C-alpha cells in the first residue's frame, strides 16, 4: 500500500499485479483535468456530508425527551398554556420546558408541536397492544389519523376539578353558554374521562371515534379523544358547529348533540327525555 498526497488529501493506492501500480496512478493524478475532477468529487462529498449532519443536529435539538424516553407530539392550540397541557398529560411544566428547550414557560405558540416525554417502551402510532398504559402517554390516534375503538390503554383519568376547568375554558373560547357544556358533559359521562360506552363513545363528552376523525379533518388538528383536554375540545368544537348551524336554538342543539344534526333537521326531535334532562342540568349548573 502506498499513499499519494494531492492538495491535502491522502489517497491509498494498492498494488494489484500488473493492472495498476503506484507509479501509474501517480502519473495519472498529475494530469490537470483529473486532479481537478478528484478535488471536485471530494468537495461535493464534504458539502453533502456537512448538510446532512447539520440537518440531523437541527432535528435532534428540536426536542430532548430525556434518557430512555421518546416524544408523543401535541400541537398547541390557541388559548393553551403550558400548565394546562402539563396537567392534562400528568407531567410538569418544567419537564415540558426542558424537553422542548422553552426558556420562558409563559410563552408558547399556537401551531407549535410540543414533545410530551414518555417511556420509549411505547412507540407513537403503534398498535394498541404495544401501548403502555403505565406510561400514561399512549395515544388513541394512529399515525394516519385513525381514532381507535375501545382503546382503554390510551384512556386518560381526570378529577372533577380538572373537568370543570377545561369545560369553562372551552366554553369561553367557543362562545358557548358554560352551563350548556357543563350539563351535556354531566349527562353524557358524569364528568368522568375514564369511561367508554358500549357504543364506543369516549370520555367526558362521549366522543365517537368517527366524530373525532371528522372534526380533526375539519380543523386540521389531531385531537385525541382519549385525553381529557382534547376530548372536551372536540365536544366544544362539535357543539359550536351545531350552535352555528341551528342558529343558537338550545333545544335543537341539545337534541342534535345526542342524535345528530342531520336527524334533527330532517326528522325533528325524538329524544325529549335527553333534552329535558340536559335542560334541568343547565338550570342546576347555571
């Protein structure tokens, strides 16, 4: 093996019989056009290598979930606070700030993707059977937006004080009567997130998987109905759309939440018991 140096680069030349000798290689490399060609190839390789490393470093520094952890991604909504998100995912604002390199915990931006650290034993977007309920961060929404049915491993827990906070916050954000959102949530689940009905309704607002997927498509945001904050957000979005479509007629809105807007418009109200119960609850919460 012999080494030939060209403008700072060392090229190893191997002797292999009579095919190539170090002298032959050396003479060829002295040709101006070949010398410039070799230098050009090295330059391109170095530039491409630098670009790849730079991009990899940039992505790696976007979030750091910590040793042994991975990220579940949450898209920040308008009106969100870091403390609210931390409460919903049973973590702390300092954990979120550290994982996402947030220097000011009072300043986050709508549309930003936030890393929620969780044990790397769960891979976001995997099957329900591979989810880890112990981590508390498994998702009921797969990578392609499909909302799973009866995914108890992804189902979050809640206290009534947490439910009350998110209900009032959502009502204010969507311009809905607070008592209406509170009453429907109580009628649907008794303000309990950790419940899935026999027909597949999820959580506090009893969001059906296909309803969640439709609302996610409409808003362009991937809400997870198995998580408290997103569940209430989906319920508020749905109620808001019904409120606009039915011109604020509370009786029709209540009925439509239970039996569907199309049915109410085309068939009228058939669930008067549900409507009366929610109206009584509105009076109680009001």
